[in-house]
C-alpha cells in the first residue's frame, strides 16, 4: 500500500468530540441551518426546488450558476478557472493528485493543516517543512525560503489566513513569495478556506488578495465550510488561471469524485447569494468572541500568550512550559476530566501550544477558557 | 506528478452528453426527485428536517441511522463494517488508496469500469487485466485466473453485476474465486453498485451474495446512484468484515473527504427506508426496457448481438465488423449526426462493441436504438 501518515489532529478530535461539553476545537464559524440563513438574510430558500430536482449527476463539473457565484469571490477568476470539489479537503487533495509525485520538491510553510504536508508526501514528493515561529508572529523568513528553493521545487504550500494561528501573510509578503516562486516556475498552493474572514486587521495590515488573483501559477483552494458556516454541504473548489491545473484536475476528478451533490450545489448558490449577510454575522461573531479570548490571555498573567489573530477562526496559544510539561497531556486531561476539547500543538508538531477555535458558540468559548485557566491554577 | 491515464469513457460522455437528444450512455436507473419518490412510495419526505438541520460536519463517519440502513442491505455487515464515502467512485478510490501501492500485484477482470484498473495503477500497483470474452458469456476462466495468481497478488477486482455487460458472476463462480483468493490471502474488491438490480435472472441462475458477506477479505463497494436512482446525492460506501480495510479507510478518508453531506445522509436514509418501492419500480423499468433492446437485436438480423443482460443497467452489444470497421467512429457519427449518445467499446478496450444503457427513459432507448439500426441500414 502507499504510505499514509496518521492524521493526528482529526483523530484526536474524532475521539473526543462527541464526549465533551465545551468545544474549543471547532474551526468552522458556528454552522447554520437554512432557516437561520433565511432569518439572517431575509431571503427565502426555495425548498420546492429541492423537492422537484431530479437527483441525477446533473452538471458534472458544477452548475453554471454555482461557478458564477464562486467566481464572484475573485477578481480574475471565471468559470473556466474553477474546479468544484467535495469540500476544501477535496480541493487540496485533487491539487496534489494532479501536480505532485516522485521527483518533486514541495515546501510547506508550517504550522499548517496536516493534510497539506501529508498528502504530497503520500504521492511521493520530497516534502520540506519550514517552521514559522511564535516570536516572529508566524511570519516567513523570505531569505530562508529562497535558500530552500530548488530546480525541482514544484510547489510552495501555505494557508492564508492560517489555521492554527489566525495570522495572515499580508499582501506585501505574498507578493514576495510570488517573486521567489516565479523564479523557479513553482506553483503556490494557498489553502484559503478561511477567506474572506479578515475580521481583526489592524490599520497597518494589508489584506492579501487570493493567490489565484496574484500569480499565474497560483492555486487558491476554497470552501463553503469555514467562513460561510455550511460545512454540512461538502462543497469546495480549486481556483487557478493555470490551464494545466484546471485540465489536469478535471481529468483526475472523474477518478475520485465525479461530481458534487446537486442539492449541495443549490444550497451553495443560495449561501453565496447571501454572502454579505452571512459574513457580517460571522465577522461580528469572531470580533466579539476574540474579546473573550483577549480577556483570558490577560487574566492568565503570562501563563498563556498569543499572537492575536487577525483573521480566520483559530488562535495558537502558547502555554508557559513552567506550568505544563506536555500540552498533549493537558488536552487529554481537559477532555477526560473537564469536559473541554482543545487541540494540542503536538498535532501540528508544535508542542507547547493549544489551538483555540473562537468562532464556535460563545458559551463553548467562555466555559472552555475558564476550564483551561482553572487547569493552570489561574 | 503521479501518472494518471485519461478516463476515456467519462471524457467521451462529458463531451457529448449535453448535446444529444437520445442518451443510451446513461448507467443510472432513471434518476428521481424527492417528489417522485414520495409518489412511488406513498411516504412523505420531511422537508422541515432539511430546513432545520444545522449544516455542520455532523457525524463525521455518517449518521448511525444511515449506517444501519446500509447494513440492512447485507447479511453480515454492521455499522462497524462500513465506511461511508462520496459515492461509489469514492468507495473504490478509497479502497485502492488504503490497500495497494508499489510492489502489489492486482488482477482486474475486464471489461470493467475504467476507474477500477486505472486507480490501482496510479497508486503504483502492477495491474494485470484478464479480458473476458463475449463467446464465454463474459464469464471468467478460473484456471486462467488461478494461473495468474502470485504471492504478491494483493487484490482481485471485479464488478458484479457488471458494467458494461449486464452479466453476473453467479454465486458458484464467486465462491470459486473466493477459494482462489483465500489461498493467496488476497482481497477481492467487488464493485457492487448495481446490486440489488437482478431483474432478469433465469431459473438456473444463482443470484450472488455480496462479496462482503461471502469472504472475510471481501470488499463490497456500493452506492445510491445506480439501482436507487439518486446519483445526485453523492453517497456510497465500503462494506467489509476486514478490520484493516475499515480502519485504514477511515484514516485515509480524513485526508480526502472528511464526511459526506448531511442532507445527502438524510436523503439516503429516506431512500433506503423506501427501497422496496423504488426497487420494484426500477425492476419493472429494466424488464420492460430490455424487451425493446431484445426487439432491436432481433430486427438487426445478426448485425448486432448480445449476451442478454441479467442484472444492472447496461448491455454490451457486439457489432458485426462487416458493417462497421470502428465502433468509436460509429459512436462519434451517431453523436454528431443522429442525436444519439452510445458508448464505444474502445473506451473499455473492447473495440467492436457498443455499451447500451437501458434503464434510462423509455423514449431515449426506443429512439436511440432506431437510429442505431438505421445507421446499420436495417
């Protein structure tokens, strides 16, 4: 069989998710029902359409209306630049399936969602991980990146906004990474499933554009799951102006997914038609919940530190190692004894950190953080 | 990049499907809407449930109700023996992803859906194809199969009922294949997406049980798309009593799909609750439509021959080569000039054949076959 590492993060969450009361491991903006979206947006969903839709494969590559709505999230992306997939997970998988294999060098800027390093490795690529540091605000050292580039560097992989840190690579940083990639003809795969959730930028921060809009070999992967609150429809996409990426992905897609669900296609169109109302709601959720996290960090008196998130739904909180020798053990204890699910940094290869999802329900965050502070004797 | 053959069949269909009027390339039992299933079954679908369902990832591995309903299609399969996937295509892909790679020998009984030979090849396995013959009623020569077995034969792959032939391997044949596989410790992956559509068995035919029920290393892949008329929900599954298959698939599933859509999960439960009514309807559809195909074969006066389908939705019709030198060219002409989409045998590596899907709308089949007969000057 091909070698596949275990997915530390997902396995940790799967194991405890249904048992705990306070979930601060969630990365989605609190998921909504269609009724809730109707209430938030003031626009009715057409349930008759679902009742009468013939449940055939229908548009194999996604409906024209869906592709148009997704294209509307970008500046330079038309239907011909899109591949609709089974979630962001499917978009990332299909990108690697299409582009990397033995003989290819892939650079991954970490910490990052584990799929983004494990899958290219499984497909046989030589994966090199560059670890970004808390002390640098999880920003890349561009000289170090350039020094790692090789003739066969097929791809640079990043996640912007980032899970787990909630940091962004601002526009000027992304442009410099593009310059480096272009010299080597390398693709940049940017997992952008947390776009456009730039809820807490500071005045000096330049919001980055999507990599597909910035770079001719840029691949933006996106999803309805995180920012748009509907992970329960499995719908994501690849956006790229590179023809080989799109054509190659469409060929391989016939082998591992064929099409997305027709009802999910209809729902995604409805959600994207109401994106302003949903994003406004989720911005508020994130901004208000971040205040709760700020307060917990302050009250911890140095036992917890963070680089304050500017976007996305997660913070990567550093735990003072005088208090806790193993964040893995801490999270196991929290799950078993305190009804709290937090993700240990070990699942990102960053022991000493906790990932805190702050876009879930307010009560989960408040109670989860209280339990964490109590665990630290604060 | 990893090597991936083009998917001849899907690309041929994608290219012409939306242009033609009479589609005899379809392999699904004519797809239904929820309203149609309500009418056929007499049972209301709960649309309020869809309206109020929070669109979260929900049950990552599929809901307990869904797993119970799928288990009900087997004799020995419980929830712990199932992996829910994005369609049958996802079930097959995930099985290969989990089990085969460089150093593994895989035997594929052909003609077969191309995914089932191309994907193990892509994952690096040594794939050996055994071509079954029209003259043998597309039945395997078991001595030939046994002679091909090696110490490293990881898997035998078959499709039962078969697409494109509509033939079955009867119970006694499957049991003999199990005996051969067991000697070598090989898995048998049986794509069973056309179960339980055994609509035209003859009295002497023994209906085969699912491979997961027959063999401890059997892997049955299944789907809601074909027999159950709802390809538009992307929902399939792997059924196996082999723990390594299930555990390995669950690990890899986190890397390429995470979960299926929550609404698709709800719809699949509803469809399976009404499976008797739906299957009765689809049996009738197949039986009645096969008469139309019988008639066309008879009227062709030897220009068309078939092994009469016993199950599934397709027939593999042999075209007399005195009349047609290339079935690929014939199908291109039919698509371009006669508004008919039929699949050329070339896409299965069987030139000289046409695949005729007979479970689509009656008018597609009647008109499609008339045009084919006219093309042959009948």
